[in-house]
């Protein structure tokens, strides 16, 4: 069991969830404020996507990331910023003719997928370690592209969080570690319960945990109704916790949640299990992160 646990809050994600809950933040101002609310509730890390403010659709506009980061850093609230690098790998194909790529596709170069990281220099950024079916489309993460992305963020002094959705993706992450593009003690996030990936079970955590290096840090999450059971299992099995509206919209059956409420609920579970919740400063020390307080020049 892990006695000293950090909580990550994934505040908005990229999924089509804004139409299902008015509590999912959309604009940069809303996303930043939700990050700060999560930090007040006990999250040490906030995992950030951005959206189009008017439509709520997923975006990767640099100015949106800039605004979110600036707003967080301008506050007097300490929290570790983790920017996603998952955008730019979406391939959508015509349902009747897979030779036709549809307008929903969003494919970018490795540098374009991490450019916002270089501009804002967060302490962590998330790298999705493999291709998979996702929401009826295909997410493409070629190993060579992941290596280029990791080399860029390593040059900027940003720690990659290796998101893995199944055991094959753990293997790809190990390849990146073996090539030296993920330096230091690696940080893994086990993403469980997504169609096309590993199920949200103790067996999945056991198998993936057995593959990672002994010096690795790890956390796990489950989507939807699996969120809180996986939070408890992660602590019991030696890991850390992720919750948030990217993964689950409900506090309980029929009750829509805010990010702060999900963090508060997970914090109660962690404390009830007899573990401590790490502050951002303690988490920074544990993960050997450099405290960033402003954008790069």
C-alpha cells in the first residue's frame, strides 16, 4: 500500500462531454479556475486539455494553453501543471469507406503536438504511448513520433507522464525509456476501462505494474463508475490517484460533479484507507520536478 499519495485532477479532457454536463469547463478562464478549485480541494497535479470556448470541442490552440497556464501561475495557489500532448493524433475515417479520411481527423507533426509545452514549460506533460481504437476513431501514436516528442520535452526540462492503456503500450513506454528519451525515474499513468484498452480491474493494475521499472512512479484511473473503485485500488496496490471530469461526470448516480467534488471524494477515500495526501511541494520532491512559475522567454 502507498502511504503517501498524490492526486491528479484531469479537469476537462477532449471527449464530447460538455453537452452532457454544464459543469465541464470550456473556456481557458473556466479551465484555469477549475484547476485552482481542484488544487484547493487537495489535488497536487492538474492535467490540462483545452477546448473551443463557444462549442466545447477539443482544441490545441496555443493561445488557449497560454491563457490557462498564465491564469494558474498568476494565482497564489500552488499546483503542478501537466499539459496533455495527446491532441494531434486523431484519425477519423468514413464509416463506409475507410480509404476516406473525414474532417474530424486532427493529425499533426510531433513538434506541433508538443509546441505548447515548449512555450509554457509545465513541470509535467502527458505522452500517450500507443495507437488504439478510441470513441469510434483511431488514435495514432507511432513509436518514432513518440520518441521525437519525448526528445523535445526532455530538452525543455519537462517530465513526461507516460499514459498507457494496455500492456502493449507499457512495452512501447519501456522502449522509450531504453532509448534514454525518458530520463530519471519514469512516471506512468495506467488508463483503465476505455473501450479498446485494458479493463478497470485489479488484474490490469497487477499486470501493468509488474512490467514497469522498480524506480518508476505510477498512478491509475478508471473511467465512469470505475473512477472511485480504481482510486482505492491504486492506493492499496502502491500507486497514486487520478480523478476528474475528463474521466467521469458523476459524484454519485444521477448527481453531476465538479472537479473539486471528485478530488474531495477521492481524498476522503485515501484518508479512510490510512494514507496521507501529498501537497504539490511534497509531490514535486517525490517526482524530482523543477518548480516552474512562469513561461519560457
